[in-house]
C-alpha cells in the first residue's frame, strides 16, 4: 500500500516538473542527479505523512474505548448486598455505572453489615454495558458472634444478569412509564463452618444448597421533585438471601416477594432514603422476617460512593432468637 502511494506521489511530482524540464537542456548525469533529489524529497514527504497517521491512530482508538461517564451523578445507584445495581437491600431497574447507551461502566464494592449477633460481608464487581445490560459477581460471608453460633461461618457466591426492557428513568420525564428491567441471580451456598458435625444447610432443613432468584424492577426518577421510587417483584426460594439455603421443611416452592425503595436527593451529591424487602419463611429453624433500612448515600464523584444505613433484619435462626438490628456500610469505586 505504501509503495503504491509513494509511486503515485512520485508520478505526480514528475508530471508537475515536465514543463520546466522541457525548457532546460540537461546532460544525462545532471538528469540523474535531479531525479535522485526529487525522489529523496518524495520519500521524506511520505515518511512525514506516515508518522502523522501513526500518531493519530492510537488517539482515535483510545477515545473509542474510553468510558464516557455520560450519565447524571447518582443515577447508577449503588450496589446492593447481592451485587446488583440498586439500593442496599433491593435491586433497581437502573444499570450500574455511568456509561451511556454508547459506552459502558464498571465498579467494585465492599459492604460490611453488623448486628448484635452476626456480621455479613459482601464484595464483588459489576459491569454495565450500553446502559442496557448489567453483569455482576459477588461473594457473601456470614459470621456469628454470640454463642452457640459464635464460630459460625457461611459463604455464598452470587452471579447476576439484568436487562433493561423499557423506559428510561432519567429522560422519560414527560411520560408515566418507569424504567423496567428484568434480572436473574444464580446463588450457590458453600456450606457451613464452625458448627462441628453440621456442615450443610440441608442439615438445618433446607431443600437445596443452590437456587435462582428472578426479579422484575420498575424505577421512576422525578427530577423536579428530586425523588426516586422503585418497586421490585422477586420470585425466590431463598432463606436469608440463600445463606441458609433454598426451600425447606415448611415449603419448597417459588414465592412472589415485594421490595420497595424511595430516595430523596438532598443535593447533587447526597441522598437519603428507605427500603423494605419481604421475605419467605421456609424453615422451622428460622422464623424469617422482612428486612428494612434507612440509608444515607454520598456521591463525592462519579468514581466513588459511600452508603451508610440502619438496618433491621428480623430473626435469624431460632438459636439466637433476638430481632437483629445494626449498621450497614458500603463503599463503591468505579466509573
């Protein structure tokens, strides 16, 4: 290709020089010298063009693959305790990250939740693609701190996918239609540690160590009122999100559970809100109750968010039958 371009440039140069050559009588040696000089000039010009093209190409490629961070601050939500974009307890229809429909976004999170008798840690990553698809992976670690469950440790892996189906929570301000998304969470409980002979959630009455949650979320942002409203319908068999397995001796079928969120944007960087999450009750060993919280979320930039909440998780197993209340802190970094 370069040889073809050089040949064309050389032919053009010769063509432009013919009138001048016709008026000047040159010896063969002079003609050869003149030809060599013109060829050298053409080579230098082509080298300069090649260098300019090489400099321009990487910049164009880099620009194409850089995330645009085009969404409004806080409209990516935070990461909920199971890894999906949303509030602290429940997923929203919003796609995580700040990439628009022409770009992408991603983040990593770490969440620490503690009550009088238990501690839950959650960490993972999530990616939003073209403001349409969200992929997430999270790990939960659940610990006991009070006898007889003070040595308890349960871990769970969660992989999620969410797809936006209709609407736009930000740009559809003149329509009643909310943003709607459907999601799936694949969960696998990795067993029980610290309880001696009890090593599986099945020994506590669970029907299975793995399960799938299906959900449909609708989110509406009212910019004039600085308000976000969300409702999620989840089909689930999970006991305590799956930390105590799926299904049980009291029931082993999918149940529809409602989850609700409301958030008020105090200013561009600070939001306050509340959530409520209904729960099934499948185990005789766990008189499971609904979750709810009140939260404060701070967005100092599009690369960082901090969420602090007061949470109520209800009873968790009959062995420590106190209603669990505590604090929730979540850090998220990304783009």
